[in-house]
C-alpha cells in the first residue's frame, strides 16, 4: 500500500499486543522474520520454520491505522506504507492511546522545535513545525527541519523539508530560508518543489536500552505515502 489508508482513527499500541490474521485468539500471529543475527527480512503469519528467528511484530511507536472495529476487535493496517498488512487486535488485550501532535508535544521534543498555526492568507490554518537545528531520530545528520500541512485530529498531514538531513519523501530546504516567518509565496515555492506524495507526522516516544541504562526521547515518526498527493 502506498496510499493513505481510509482510516477512521489512528492508535498507538502501548503494550506488546499480538496482531492477528483474523478476529479470534487462535488465529495466526503476525511475526517478524529475522536472520540468526537479527537482520529483519519481513513479516509472516506464524512461525514458518527454516533457518530464521521469529518474534511477534512490534515497533516503536507501534501504530495501528484503524479502518473499522467491533466491540471486541480493532481491524486495521499495520507496518510501513510499502508493506502495510491487515491485522486484527484484541481490545481486551491492547493498551492504546490516541497519538496527538500539538504545541505542548512539540515543546517537549528532544530537539528544539516550534509549532505554529499560520494566520491569514492562502495558507490560513496550516500547521507549521520547524527546527533550526534538528537531529532526526538516530541519524548523525543535523540540519534544519520544516513541516507544512494540516493538523487533522492531532495528526499532521502535509510535506517535510530539510537541509542537512537526507530522508525519503522530504524535499530540500534552500539554505537561508527563514522558517520562522514564511510568506505565502515562499510556501507556494516550497510546496511545488516537494515530491508528489504525502508525509504523515505522528508523535513518537522512542526507547533505547544500553548496558545499565534506558534512554527515552521524544521526536516524530513519519510515514511517506508516495501515491497520495497532498492538497
């Protein structure tokens, strides 16, 4: 799948709950298939054997795009845009929260970022998030980061730009751009230069485990959908 799912809501699964092939507890679980040294190969339904290691599918953050639900089960898509898989998650087993990006969340990010809503003009009401010095997730690159789009129920949908950070689906941010005071003409130029797809920005609280230490940091998780032009 490379288009944004026709979802009803987005949930973050906050415990390591099983994702199943059908809405019953005996249905096969979605498993991550890895080599002996834990290189990830892909997902399978259940342990299909061979010279591989298997563990229940889980990521950080663990995002479920809900398309419908019953009183007992969530039904939705799981995974990255290129390999989204339909799964069922038991409501009785899952702990969930609604991921929301707002000014309070952005203020708490581990890199200094600013959240604004543009007032007036062609892009009135658009959400703009920017950082003049951002280290994206675990990457070593440091540079400017800019998001322009709409905040829809706490999820930011639009386009990303950067200088100094290489990332799929992001456009190059021209050196010297004053990201704190963008005019309509500047936004027009940026939007027209960006890839035709759409970036969906979600909050992400990552965890790293080191010997004798656990480290948490607050950042963003981005999904790039190639075939969903943003309007």
